[in-house]
């Protein structure tokens, strides 16, 4: 009876010795290379070196060892074609029935500090992908394993003759997924080295973090994926550690992303951001995180109920005692004190997320992506605030104190759905008008919300995410007692708004950069 053969050559040696022992017990001859061969021999096995199969020594510092017809003919020959089998017999080549290969650790290599391009290139696997692709193409005849977690099932199916075509096809799929991700990692590394921002073809790789109970709505399926091979995941939701509470939902994750985007505008002072349905409903700076939370809550005590709160400083016991007074879905912070954890543990469903690096801004290399049917929109993350040509355009100049409040308000409006207007006073968003189809409605909404929450708009500043197409927003702001406005400028009717500001004694700043958020 023809002896079956297994070729095993792995970088990740998890479980490989036990796997090889089990195959040996089932009568398989084990073929191996390099470090894997040594590991198997050290465990008392007797693998055959690949050179004994090819009749050709490894060469070029190991760059060439498995790229040989004696290997690939044994993998690619179709068992159901007599002609293929006859050719193997004439050539004296034996079939290879099982392949267990995973690839050179390119990711670990490029993540090492100071790694050179030459070292990275040397860790691009050539023979490994070629072997597993050959085996995967011929999956009806070859069992190919790239994931150590599949070892036990492969052995059991061989034992019971249960390695049917569906199982083999699944293993084949895993190979092409594995090599696709591997090639994506290499291509993206090279793309970054070349400084190519938007290449003609873009490949991305993501890894599933969890299945969702449902998507945006209960009738939709959904899952959450984390970006692979990116140095930009630190300080993002993908790096979060959940301390308590039920699993995150699709909408939770979307809202948390918006909260983090806004929170990263504030690094110098304690800041708290409250988000509801992807829009900020409370934002404030304070002398400490508890003070900031109280001010953020006061912005809109109604909307914050059931919302998400993100803090850029450790949540202490005092702050936790304030937070448990109402129902919150999620609290995000760089850390929670032991006292805070004890207090918040009373709310069993409340999710607590710790994110290291939450208080650091995004890297300029961070990209923003939006999926549309049939395509993908990709852009730089909106990390800029003002353009270089900031100018006061009114007779009344903004004071130093007003300039600080205007900057705060502009940071908030930048992360509010367009059309957006934000009122601010004392480093607190006192009124937010979000997602309106015209700008005057957004202004009226912000003023109405401020009044409803007991926050007097008189003396506040106003920020608009885009220019005023008419002077109606300025007239409405004047009636509410607004004293300073920041907007990008650029409307053909800018002079109309400037004229009303001058009539009403309002200072207005043009800052160039528009911040649409759709």
C-alpha cells in the first residue's frame, strides 16, 4: 500500500509537534525543512529533509528549497486523472497528501523598531505561499492547513475518512484568504515606503473582532472588524479593553468612534464628550474629569440619557458617583480607578472601555473611509482645524477669551453632523444644532436646545461648520445675545453677514477650513 506523505514547514510552531506525531501514528511519512525539522527531531520524530525529496540542496541562504517539481508535481497532480498519475510514476515523484505551512513572520519583522527595508524584504515568504496555493488549487487531493487550530480536526477526519470535499474546500478557502492578507500586508508596507497616498489599486485587510447580534437595525446582520497591519489602531476602539457590561452593538461602536474623534481634539486639559446617535450632545473642558463631566451633562441633560460618555483622563470614584445617577450605555476612558470600578459595577449592563492612548491625537497618516455600494471613499482624517489665513473680518475684534471659546466651539462643530451650529461658553457646549438640511434651522435648534437646558445663550460664542449663505444666521444669533462667531467664510454673500455683525457689535472670525461631516 502506498504510504501517505505530509509536508510540514511552519513559522508558527504552535501544536506542530503533536500534529506530526498523530500523522506519524496514522502512517504518514513527514517531510520537513529548517527549524520545523529540528523541532520534530528534538521531539523524537524522524522527518525526511526536503532535499532528500528534491535531490537538490537548499541554496541561496535558504531562498530556494521547496521550489522544485518533486514538490509541486506531488501537490498539483490530479488524483482523478490517470494521465497525471502515470506522469508522476514515470518521473519517480510521489504524491504529497497533507501540507501544513504558515508563512514567514513578515508582520513581526516590520513592527520591530528600526527594521531596515532589506530585513523586511528577506522576510517575504516565497516558497510557503507557492506550496499552499498549489495544495489549495488541488484541494480534492490534498489537505492543506495554515491555521494550527485546524490540526485536531484534520487528524480526526483522516482517522474517520471524513475529509470530504466540503471540508477540503473550506481549508482551500482559508489558504487563499491567508495569502491574500499576507500579500496585502507586504503591498501596504511597500506603499508606505513609497509614500503613495492613494494608489491606483487599494488592498485592505481586516480581522473580525466579533459578530454582532444584529446590524444598525434588528433585521440586518452585522460584524465588527479591526484593521490589520496598521500602527494606527492604538488609541482607537479596536484597541479597547472592555472591563464590564454586555457586548457592544453595531450602533454602539459607530457612536464610540464619533466620541473618540471629538475627544482627540482635546489633549491639554481634562475633557468629557457625550454622544447620542453619532452626534455630540455634551462637550466640556474642566479643572478635572468630574468637573468636565458635570458641565458636559449640563449641556443637554435630556439627550445624554442612554448615551455614550468618553473621557480623556482617568475616571475616579467621585466622577463615577456622578455618572451612576443616570442611565449610560458606555463609558470610555484611558483608565478607571479601583473606586470607580466598584461604583460602576452596580450597573451590570454598563460597558466600561479602557483605551490606552485615548488622550493622544490621531496620526496624520490615519485615513477615513466610507463604504458606498459598489465602491469606497477614502480620504485623510480631518485633523486640521483652522487654515493658515485666519482673519477677523468685523469692526469688533474678538477678545483673547473669546478666541479661546471660539476655538473650543469650532472643535466641537467639526465633529457634529452637517449642517451644524454649536454655541459655547466657559469651555462648555451649551447648545448643539446638528444634521439640519439648512443652516438657519441648525442655528435655531442650537439656541433652542441651550435655552431648554437652562443655558443662557447671551454672551456665548457660535461656531458654524461651513459658511453662511445668507445673513439670517447672524441675525438669529444677535437676537440670542451671541457675542462672537467663527466660520470658514467663502460665501459670495459674506459681506451681508459681516454687515449685520457690525450693526450688532458681534466679532466674527473667518478661519478658512470648512468641516462638513456627512
